[in-house]
């Protein structure tokens, strides 16, 4: 990391006031594996490649992060036509090059702004007509009634999650239950807000399933240590684990939360990324169908995003947060956070509207609808194909075992690294899985993330890999290179 | 505020876990005047108007917030053509309706993305080619050398300011010097991070000038109380005060910061909004020209934004942060904050590139350049005209005195409210300036913000008003209505 920064010499008598001793220690401690050591090394290599330093591969392949368009996924034409039309000063010009359905949709949004000015700050919670699109989306999906005032449009799901964790953590006695392995944004934010992680382990031997004995164990262990367990995070479909939770699993989570009177956080950003014969069930829906008293009691914040699903518009930064069964102070607090942070960016907001309220047979021409469907189907088919490919290929590599990718965009395979390799890693001050991932990057240009950043059972090693390379042959080549590297490693250290 | 939220009844035995006693108290305490009571009342009125409730005015006029496009300011065509072209999947189509210079510029940006995918996450600090545009912008403006690694592209200036204050405040013993009156985002963030405000008063009788005796007094008073003064905020041009600081003033601020070894935060988002014969000087430039030891020592973070200036693209959420003379841990810490928050939205980032590197005579056709210049000039002329108009009109109202608006987008006039009116306000539990602003909203539909949210000398009352209504006649009418209301008030309570 420090290599990015030119060294600074202050004059002899002067000491920088802001230094490692004066910044909050939580910031020194916080780590964010997905964008950590591997990303830093790759950035350095990228710069060297630009300076024509030679490597034994043509390019760096980012299988480390859920960033579909960076790997060739195309944006959905209808959405981009709407967004481009909203931005231009000449919407009649847009009609010359875009479908009239898209331009009409842009007109719909523009008509909700004074002076048609999408360059203005919106209301703090978001543009009202888009909040209503989100409300209808949830109502249709879950068969519930949604209060639109409990919806906040955010810059990606991350912003909403940040607000909630900030609110749920007063000090280090406050604990947040997170799955292990988990998405490291959670651990980074819990550290930042100086709370305590309360890990519950997913069962790798049962397809990364959730065990309710484990939830009870986790809660009891934390409580015994004097930790006040405030909340539990559910990531469904799982990141990095790719499992899809059944409604009965969710029911038990809800009953658990009710029993302990804790707040549920439902990270459901991968709800459209399912590749097996299972249906996504939101926590909101499961609560509704469980009925009283859960439906009146269990406190819930759910998150969704424009970055994942089939649109993959990470760069636009759009998402939403929906609150359910909350004390009014919670809405007010989120409102205050958002007021200071300012409204979500408008292109992300409109993107969320398009995700929540996609074109249908009844609202657009057959041609536009067919293209939309074809594009989404193509993306889904590619994700599914590569999900299967990854599981199959990885399981054929000696030393690697990989659960089926049921959903999301990742596999989290286990690798049984030889003891002598682990010893060497420890001598070098590296966790063995980090050493493995760094060496793969070095030798093949492929970026994958060590399991240690996500959490894993003591003594086991994993990595996270995405199913996002749009080119089939490139995905196969990448998996083959990981296979070759691993085989060589296994022979060398056996 | 609570009126927005439907009342929630939990079942009798259940108590919401997240409630006023369990959320961090700093969130309960934090207030954000610009989007506070006035904004809430107006939102309620707006809804009533939609339900055809009658008011003694046609519409609500938002003079409370620096939101130019909401009041009729048009976006710059060139910029919007570039942004729209970047978003479309069919850039050749764009050539049919946009200037080829704009499409070429879009091509330039797209060529810096793998697969031309602007829908991908960018690097954490931002798109490298845009960071370089910002670097050149600062170098040309200030005659300095900028390390591009010290630039972060952010969602507006707010995000960068939030990072810096988070970093500068460990606990309540850490003090941040802020001007009074100040932009209330500062006080809200200092409260949120549980630090201490250290106010230094601007001198209203000297055109809201800065007094160095006052800086010393403020610092000494805080230090005497055991506060560790960590940083000083300079807002130039001033918000809400509209003054433009001379380079000599900045020199003394820099010497003060060096003497006390404190970190400078320079909020320079209004650098292009100057309406008098003064030139903007950045803190960065003043440091450079002061020379050694200041140029090697004084720690600085400077902020700029796409929301203000002549583009006024608040909804796009773009801005940047530049660091100077920092310990490397500061860059790393900001990098970590930004990694967890995710990259700035791409449309905001490209908007910042367009602001930093506008079209010139040498880079675009005469036609495109002339249109760009004409549009910017029109916006500047309007802002300047209305700045003068506001000062003149307000000073003609009995009981109101208003300093010249040298820059930014606001006047902060003083109003001498009659004692009996103040007594009545206190009986109602309102600060007198809030009562005044609420009543103006009630009677005229005009939104202005009470001075108490910005801070003001004890016993004085002010309000903030923007110079942003694009229509001349509407601006005049609004000022006349404020005048009539105030005259009536003065007669009634004299």
C-alpha cells in the first residue's frame, strides 16, 4: 500500500499532527480483504505492465471482486437509454437514436423534477416516484404492504448497511452476529464502529448451510463474555459461500431473532443470482408468512443493490434500504445520517427505479421487451454456466473441494495446503492462503482473494473466486491455470 | 419529522431493541439545520398542496439550500452530452445528435475502462485519467506540483470532509475550529463523531472578515478547557457569509496553523462563485507562495465539488479531496474509508473531470467553445445580478442589514427582531429566528433558514437566503414578499 505514496519529509522541527498515534486506532485495525493485499499487488503490477515490464501472462484477470462489467458483461440497453435520455438537455434528440419506450420512461422520471432538473439534490430519502417503484416491487415480491417512508435510496447497498451498523453499535460491548465466512465489509465496519463481531459458522460439509445449534452457541458464548448481542446479519444468497437459504431456515432465524429480541439485517443483493432449482425468499416475506407475533415484532432492515443481479451496474452506485417494524427513532436517525451524507446520486436512484420496475409486455413494445429479456437471459445463462464450470473444474483439482454455487457470484473452495507450505508461509509472516493467492497472481495474473479475509474454521484454507468472466474460453483458461499452479504446488511440497 | 412516519405498534410483550435509549446518543443530539425544521414543514405543505389544500401562494420557493438546478439553472450542454454519450451502449448513435467534440471526449473516458465499461467499480481513489485531470487543474490554478496519489474522487465534497473529520476526532477532547457562522454540516459531523466544536467568530461589522485576535482567543479558550485543538476549517468563499478571503488572510491562517501544529481543512467549493473584483486564492496556493517552512509542513486537505460553481450538478454527486503534507498513514486511512464506502459514482467522477478540464479554444470547435462560454457566462451573470439585488433589497427593509455578497451563493442578513416577538417565540419554545422563518414559509411559501442553525453571536438573529432563483421577476417578488412580511411584523410588534 505504502508504495503508492511518495515519501514526505517534514522540516526537522515539525511533526505531522495527524499520524499513526493520533488517528482513531479502529482505523489502523480495520482491514478489508476484498480490496486489500491482492488488490494492492495487482495495482502495482498493472502499473509495471503499463511501463512495459514483462510478466508471464498477457493481462491481469480480476476474479477477486463482484464487478461484472469489468469482465465483459454488457449493460442492459433499455436501462442505459433511459439514463442517457435523462441526462441530455435535448430529449427530443434522444428519440432519434433510442427506443421511444425508453425515452418515454425518461420523460416519466423528468416530469417528477421541478424544471425537469435531475441535476438538483433530490429529497433526502430519494425521489418519491422511485421510492414508490421500490415499494411496489417489494409488495409484489413478498405479498406485503410497505410504507414508502421506510424506504431510503442509497449509493449502493453499502451505504445503508453502514448507517445500520453505525446505529446498532454504541461501544465494544455491542455485538453483531455475522456468518463465517462473511463478506468482509461487515467485519471492516464493525471494527470501524468499535463493536464486537459475534461469529456464527456456516457448515461447509452441508453446502454452507446454517445450523441453529450454532446460532445458539454463538449467541450464548458472546453473552457469557458480557457482549450485548444487538443484531444478526443474514446474507442470502451467501457471499462468499453462494448458498441459497430455504424459507424454513429463514423462519428459524426469525424465531431466533424474536426470542433474543435482536435486530435483523438482511443482505439480499444477490436475490436474482440463483442457478439451481430454488426460489429466493426474502426475510421480509418469511416474516409476513410466519404471521403474528413475528410480523408485528421482528425488527428488520433489508438491503438491495443495482451492482449485482443481472444489471451489474456497480459504477453507478445505486441501492435501497427498507425498514420494517422499527421504532420511529430509527427512521429519524437514518434520515439524519442521509441528510448529512446528502441524497443518493440521481443516476443510481433512477437505475434502482429501473431495476424495481422493469419493462413488461404490457408497458413497452414487443421489440423492446424481447431485447430486454434476451439480454437478461444471456447474462443469467452465462453466470449459471460459469457457476457450474467453476465447481466442476475446481473439484477436479487435487487438494481442492468446492460446494455447488447455488447463487450469488462466488465460489469459496477449500484448499488443503501441504504442511511444509503452511510452515513456509508462517515463516514469511503470511497466512498460507494469502501466500497461495499472491503466488497465483504472480504466476498467472489471476486475482482471487484468500479465505482469511472472510473468516474460516481454524486450520482450514479457502479462497473466493467469481463466476464473472464473460468469455467462456477465458474462464476455462483461468481455471486451468489455477489447476496447473496448484498441482505444481502440491507436487513440490508433498 | 415524525409526521412522515406511520405509528408502529409492537405486540404487547415486545420492545423494539433499537430505540432512543439504545442508539448512540450523538445521533439523537445531531441537528442539521439546512435540512431541518423548515425543510420538514415545507415537505408537509408540499404534500398538502398535492392534495389540493389551499395556501395564500402558488408554490414553495426553496431559497434555503444551494440547489441551483431546482430553481431553473440549466446544465451545461457540453457536459451533459459527454455524460449521456458515456452511458449509451451506442456511441455512434450519439454522434447523430451531439457535438463530435463531446462524443470524442466521451470516447476518451471510455477508452480508459476495460471493455469500455463505465458500469464497473473504478479503482478506489477514482479513475486514474480523471485524477490526472484534477492534478493538472490544481497545478495550473496554484503553480504547484501535485502528487496524483493524494487525490481522491468522492461523492460530492461532503464525503471527503466526513472522512477527514472522522480521522481527526478520536474523542470529545479533540476540538475542531469552525467559523461562526458556519455551514451546519460541520457541526453535525463533529457531533456525530463526538468531538468538540471550537468556534471562531467572523466579524459581521467588517464584512464577515476573519480576525486573528479571534483565532488566538478561540484557540486559547479551548486549550484552557483541556481541549486538544486538532484542526481548523476555512470556508472560502464563505458559507453562509459570502465573504472572499484575501491571500494575506490565508497567510495568517497558515502561520497560525503552523504555529499550533494543527491540520487545515479548506472548503473551497465556491471558488468559481465570486461577484466582486477579488480573485480566489486557494489555501494550497497561499501555502506554496509563503514558502518554507510552511510549504513543507502545513498539513492540508482541500475540497471541491461539482455541485456548486457554474455547473451546479448537485444530483450527480461529484467532488474531490486533495491532501498535502500528510503523514502516509493519512492517505492509507482515507484509502481504507473509501474502500469500505466503495468508489465514487462514475457519472460524478466524469463530471469532476469535465469541471477540472473544461473545453478550450484549442481542444474543441469554435461553435462548441462559444456555446460553453455563453452558458457559463449566463449563469455567472445571473448569480452576480441576484447577489447585488439581494443585498440592495434586503438593506432597504426596515430592521434588516446585509453585508455584500462577495461570493458563494448566500446572504446571511441580520434581522433586529422586536423584543416582544422574541419573548413570544421563547414562550413557544422556538428561537426567534426560527419562528420568523417558519412564519415566512407559512405566509409566503418562501423557504429561508434561521441563523441559529449556522451559529450567530448571542442575542443577534439572522437567516440564510440563496441567490439562485433563475427567474429575475420571481427573485424580486420573493424579496418583496419577505420585505412586506417583515414590515408587517415590525409594525405589529413595535
